[in-house]
């Protein structure tokens, strides 16, 4: 059973990295974005979180229904928390001078984005009410429903997802989703192919696709690419791709102009190269002509010299 093996390994990690073990209540990161009400609770101590505040091990972070927050942990792990989300910073063992570690986060409700930090990748375990997620180095979005069902959208990299009874699935197809219940891990699928997708509004489940968080500002996929299943295959996205938005053709025109300029530049480059080749060829021919002239002149002078008496050569 995967969770049991993790439970057995965790004490060894903690002992092996004792100098880096954060005690309950120790600062393990900070809040870099706080919008509206976000609270942090440790034991009986509850406070309103503000930008720049530390976050602590075993602290429960709760975001109001109209709020959001972004955190950066000491190992550079980045977390974006959507409206109504709830996160427990369970375990944090990290030291840049020590390999391994243990970073365990409990995501119990709401929408999240997770961006791997610089700790050893097997150190990361993200738990939801129905899943345990082992991170291999990645970016992914999670949505945890009140029922505990977990929706996972892979943005980059790969992850392994397991249920409590040890049923596991590797997800390594960016742009696709899997759903996890208490006894089943679904296979990666496109949002458009989900039969019950209307039960969960996409914008509520994956707000960080709709608008990128500050801790991960560059969009990886557009909303339409995920919703419609039109995202490009890995490595196929380039500047020449046709736009998918319906903005009256403005971006299409811009794309055509970009292509035209690119073609013009390519043509001019080709013409310049051809001209250089022609010029170089002319120089070579001219050089050969001069060389031949010099050679003939030198040869004639020699004959004249060897003819004796300075007479003309016949």
C-alpha cells in the first residue's frame, strides 16, 4: 500500500534531516498575495493573514469565498489558493545542504495551483480527502469538492495519484484531467469528454487557468484549449499557430502581418546571401584573371630573359 510505505519512510526522513525539521508553529514560508479575508490558525491562535506575513508549520490557511492568496515556502514551493480553499501546512523538512526531505500538504477544500520548489522531488506529498499525490517535478491545479472528490489538471511534468486503498495512476499528459474518488483514480481525459463536467463550473474549479497567479504569471494553456480539448501536443506550439480567440480577427491579422514580415525577412536574407555568393564568385574570377595575367607575364619575361642579348622573343 502506497500510503503505508510513505508513512514508514517519513520518520527516517525526519530523523535524517533533523537540523532542517520545522517544529509546529515554526515559520516555513510567507504570504506574497492576500486578497480580502484569509485566516491562518495554529492551535487556538487565529489571525488574519496579510501580505508579507510568515506562514507556519501545522497552520491551517482558510480563504474566504471572495478571497485568494499565494504562498512561497522556504524551498521555493509556490502555492496559489482560490476562493473558499482550505490548506493545512502539515510537514516541512527541508535543507538545501541535505538531500531528501519531507513536505506534506493537506488540501481539504477548494481550488489550488502547486508549483514544485527545489527540494528533492520525492519529498513532496499532497493529500486530499480522496487522494495522495506524489510529485515528480511539476505544476498542477487541484479542485477539491465538499464531497472530497478531487479534480486534478496537469499543467507540466508528471505526478502519481493514489487512493487510500492503494489504487494508483500516473498522470503525465499536460492539459488533461483526472478525477479521484475514495476508491478510484480516473484516467487522464479532456475536459470536453467528461460526461458530468457541467456539475462543476470550470472557472470555479480552475481559476488559475482563467487568470494566472502572480507566483506563476505566464499562461501555460488558455481556457479554451483546456475546455475544448484543443491544446497543442507538447512541442508543437509556436509563433505561427493560428489564434483561437474570437476578437473580430484582430489577432488573426496580427498573425498574418507577423508571417508576412517573417517571409520578407527570410527573402531579403536569401537575396543578401545570393548577392554575397555572386560577389565572392566575381572576386574569385577576378583573382584568377589577375593570377593568370601575372603568371603569363612572368612566364614571358622569363623567356625574354633567357633568350639572351635583351632581344625580342619570337
